[in-house]
């Protein structure tokens, strides 16, 4: 079961990396087209916030999966 969870987290990570790449390409395109600098800064901040949030969720998921090996700790988390 633990391996299935790790594989799922890995799949999410790959998807997030792909999404972040698409956002970065889009930001570059908008910059090349001369989009407003203030709008670009806001979009860039949003992309960075999404990256940070994604890292936070994935870090917590990985931590939780590691703790699942200890059934006693796992049961305490669910209470």
C-alpha cells in the first residue's frame, strides 16, 4: 500500500512540474508580446505561490506516508 501512495505522489509531482512549465512558457510568451509589466509581476507571483503550495502539499504527503509505517502514530493522526 505504501508503494502505491508513493507512486501517486510521484505522479502528482510530475503533473505539477508539467503545469508549472506551461505557466512559465505562458509568462514568457506574454512578456514577449509586451504585456503590462505590473500584470506580469502579479502573474509571476501567482505562479510562484502555486509552486510553493504544491511543494508544501507534496512534502506533507511524503511525511504522512512515511509515518504510516508506524501504525500507532497513524492511529493517533486519525483521532
